[in-house]
């Protein structure tokens, strides 16, 4: 999936930032993959925390088989022991159940998100156990396709900015914000190109 704003964004960034212009020529467009609805995507994020991609896929497969239709209501109905049998730790069991309760109760309401700012969505979702700011920022970029997200705590973004704009020397947050100022309102796209700038480069 290519976000609908991508062409406009790359033209904007190429005009405003000579460094990004070179990256845009090399990597003209992304391929964002949706992995289910909002609940399923966030649940996958929890499952994948601090384990390998292969392990996360295996646990998710067992989880989906156990739950059947992957809905908040069906997850809350499962005993903790059933989820642990899928490969969840006790902590991740609590996190997934808390996420499911937030969706089932209406504390999290995806239908409201189009009228909400990025920061409002972040604050709503970080109230869920196991969901931090970085997770929501990735969700905003890749699931909700929000165009102007700048994840300052992302290691890849930081290393990309340092490599592209500062000769590999460390940057503080205010310096990162200043660099990205000309990217607005398409910081999500600038972020994607910082990741691409590190392709084949060890972090």
C-alpha cells in the first residue's frame, strides 16, 4: 500500500531538502502492509515485543487458532491459561487482555480517530498496558497513514539523521526537530527515508 499523499510529499521534500532529494531518487515509493484492523495490528505489536519475528509469527498463529475470529470480545473471553498456552508470558497476557478490554468497553474508539490529532490518539492508546509512545507512532505511520509523525525516540530515525545530516555525530532532540522542520507536514515520509538511509548499515 502506498499512502495517498506520497507523491505530493516526495515533491515537497525534494524541494525543501537536498539530502532527501537523493534518497527519494533511490527509493521512489514504499510498500506499507496492513495487517488486520486496528485491534489486530496493536495486538500484533504486543505479541512481537522483545522477541524475534519468527517467534512472534508462531505465537500469533497459535493465538489466532485459539481465539478464532480475532475480536476484542473473544480475546477477553479466553482464560489467561489459554493465552499462556499459546506462548504468551504472564505480562503479555495481561497486556493483550487490557487492550481487548479497552476496545470492547469503548475506552478506545477507532471511529473517533479521523477527528482526533496524532497526539490525542497517542494519549488514548498509551493508557493501554504494554502500549508505549513509540508503538503508537508506528501505528500512526503504517496503519492510520498519518503523514506528519516524527518518532524522535526511534533509534533508526536518530541514526539516520546523524548519518545524513551530522557526519555521524550525535544529535539531541531539539536538533532533530530543527532538521525535520522543513519536512512538515510530511514528517512520516522524511522518517521513512531516514530508515532507508540505513539500509545495509548496522545500527
